[in-house]
C-alpha cells in the first residue's frame, strides 16, 4: 500500500475480462490483468474496487458502425477464432469487450459523484487500435473512444493522452475532424501500425487538435521529459480540458518484449503526477498495451503514486540524439496551432 499517496482510486475490472481467451501463445493474455491490478492496489492510499459494467450498444454505435458491433458479437458467440493474425477472440470475448468499453462510462459517473480522485481501468481487450469498422491490434472496441465521445457529445472538453508505445491509429481517426477532443500521442516510429507521423495534425475543425510525437527506437525518459515540457503540458494547459483520459499502455518500458523504447517506472510516475495537476478528480487511465508482467505492475504502481503526489527523480536512461531532434520537429509543427511552452 502507498502510505504517502493521498488518493482514493476507483479500480474497475471484472472477472469476464479474464475470459477473453487469446490462447497460450498470445502476449495479450489474462495474466496482464493480475499484474495491473497488483500495481494499482499498491499505488494508492485507498482503493475502491468496482465492477466494470457492460457498455450499452448505443454507446458503441456512437463510435463504431453497428454492423461492426454485430459482427464481433456473432463471431465471438459462435466460438471465436482469429479476426486477423494478431487479434484473437473466444466465446467469452463478447462480454469482456462490452465490459472493457463500459468501464470508462462508469468511472466518469463515479468521479463526477465525488466517489474518488482518479480511476484506473484494469480491463481487456484493449482498445486504441479498434477502428469504426475493424478490430485490429488486439482490440475489438475503442474503449477510450467510447468514453471520450460520450463526454464530448454532452459538451465537455476532453483530452486524450496516449502514451502506449504504439500509435493509437483508431482513436486518432475517430476525432480527426473534431475540435471537442484533443488527441496527443507519443509513440515509437516507424513501428506498428504505421501511422502517427508529425504531419497528421487533424483536418477541418480538428486541424491542430491531433498531435503526434513520433520517437525512434531507443528513446528514453529524458526525451519524453523534453516532449512533455515543450509540447504535452503547454498544450494541455492552454486547452484546459474538463477531462483527461489516458491510453495507458506500458509497452514503452525497457523490458517490454514487443517494442524498443527505454522508459522506466519513474518515467510513468512523472507523467502520472503531471496529468493529475492538469485534471484533478477528472483523470481516467485505460489499460492498453504492456506485455512484461513485472514492468506492467511496477509501472502502474509508479503512475498512480505520481497521481497521488509523488514525483520521482528521472530514470537516468539516455536517448539517442535523433529522439531530441524528433521532439524539436514535432514542437515546430504544434506551434503552428498552439502557443509555445
């Protein structure tokens, strides 16, 4: 238990999320939930454990084509299989996906009622690669997109911060021409899914409201610190969002087997701390990627300790010079639309 982190955490999960059976070989496995839950329980002074409810179909239909939702239901309930080479489902995946998408809606309602200071959603399958009409990248429904759209449609200003090592291509696409949801992503590039270059900045009313900070393999916390100080924090302060929703993937950790970024636990703690200052009481973390169990557990704990008040020293890892160059180029793009930090 975190004795110094003065925070009441709402921790959403459900046993159904363990029934999303991807097979023994798959990196997106039920053990990830146990690792995240263990870290979350250590990361806050008080933890309130909550059942993730099923999302209503109308909330899914707001961001996904109804035909896509129906296809996922039919395929899962028929026994499942491979939707693509990466994305596998079972009969239990339908309920798991509904609860993964419903957790954010429930967390928002509970935070508004004053039941907690922040929320962490230990749910699966993850969501930020699920497009309007396609499951991909281990994702069936766009969990964070469901919550962001629901908030935006009622008039709230929403910022999505995506620190997963993979670009959230589907989340970007959902809000690309909108000005009521800001999307900011730091991610390894070039890398899966191949999107997220600097010039993908939004279109129409959404121009400038989509911010990508692509970084090369080997990037560590020092370059992330530069990106946050020059881009992420100044933009968030300028926007003054009502809510900050985090695509909290932990596959940027140096020990993760599927990526090449060199973050450590203190880096997640520093990011969590800063987001809590931007949106106190209106901060929701959605579990995305992360495939080393110890790294997930430690990084979740560190991020939540940061929300509760801790601000750890930098990890000390050193990035290649190209990482700082990419931050500089991204900052120049962002300054076309937002004031410089």
